[in-house]
C-alpha cells in the first residue's frame, strides 16, 4: 500500500526494485522500533513454566534453614541443659573437653566427656545422629 500511495514520489534516480526495497526496509525498521518500546505479553501458562534460578536458590536456602532450626529444636528438647551446653561448646565452638569441664565446674569423674557420650546416645536413639557420626 505504501508503494502504491507514494508512487508519485518515485524520481527514477534508482531502479524501481531498489526504491521498493528501501520502503520495505524502512517499514520493517519502524516496526522493530515500535515493538521494542512496547511491553511484550506472555501467555500465563508460558510464564508459569519460566524458572527463576535465583528464587529457586532462595527457596532452597529458606527450606534448609527451616529444617536446621527444627533439628536444633528437636535436639535441644531431647538433651538436658548441661548436655546441650557441652555439645555446643565442644562441636560448635571447638572448645577442648578439659576446658569445658573446668569452665562449667563439672564434678563428675569423666567431666564433659560423659555429657558428650550421654548426648550422643540420646540423639542416636532418636535417629538424629547416625552411628558412624557418633563415633
């Protein structure tokens, strides 16, 4: 249509096919520019299939934190306050058993080691610590 409407502007300086090609090329470029400025619409089913890797990682981290918190609550519920304290100091902060025994003022013969053994037995019986990890 554009060629027909602008036929009177053809000057004959170039071949007719070249003149038509320039009109078509300009139309295509204008259409691409207009399309670039407009939002693209995506079908709802197609949008649902798009996976956002960052959100998947975020959900995985949240799930891992929740599982870790539940495990800690279960472990703390199963242990006495002294057992939990000894376990946290020894495994969480890597304090030596002799230092834990002294700092907590434990009077039993084995000191902190006895509380570690007791806590491991409880956690193993609940299935929270595998036997290999308890060794």
